[in-house]
C-alpha cells in the first residue's frame, strides 16, 4: 500500500489500513537494518582477519623495544638526565602516573573501620532530595508549600505498538 496523500484518516477502514501499512513499513525497515548489521559484522570480521597478523607483529615489536629500553634506560637517558629519548620518527618516554587509592576489601567494613578510628574525614556523605518520599507525602507539601518544589501531575500519552523489533 502506498503512503496516504492526506495527513488525516477519515474513517475506521482508513485507520486500520494505515496501521497495517505502518507495521509493513516497520518490518521493511527492521529487515534492512538487520541486513546492514550483518554486512557490517562480516566486514569487521574480514578486516580483523586481515589485520590480526600485523597487530601481532606490532605488539611483538613494542614488547621487544620496551624490554630493550627498560634494560638500557640509564644509557639511553644519559644517566637519567632526561625522561625521554628522541628517535628518528618518534620518541620513547618514561612518565610517572599519579598515585591512586585502590579499594581491595569490603567497602562497608572499611567505612566502619574508618569510623571506629575516628577517620571520618576520609568519608563523604551525600545529601540529596528524595523525590520518592515527596511523592508519597505530596499532600504535606500542598498544605505547606516549599518554594522550588512543585508536584507535576502525570499526563496520558499514547503509544503505538506494532510489535516489530528492529
């Protein structure tokens, strides 16, 4: 069925025909989308197979260069006077990453231990608005309103479900 030339449906038969046309169009779109996804996956697989040996070779070269540079760092950096060495078309650099905190134990146990040791300064407390509680007691805010809080009544929306999955 072709698309309607007008923007309005005038009777139930037109309404039902338009809905059937919608389902058909969504099925066509889902089929095309599915075919496109399959072609993309096939292309990615082909590319991955073609590039895998090169990627392995690059990883091997990087590993060998890193191992040599690590073992000869003092010589390459002139006794540690520089943090990088310039190469013909690039550089090798040593950078220190910042220290960080890694939590390896149970978070609740750690927080309890910090409280017991009076190290609460290492804990963060977040206070936020509990909208669920406000909705549960909306009449309390209607009696004594608070500036900046408004209860917005829900509205009805229509959904058109054709059960076609893309």
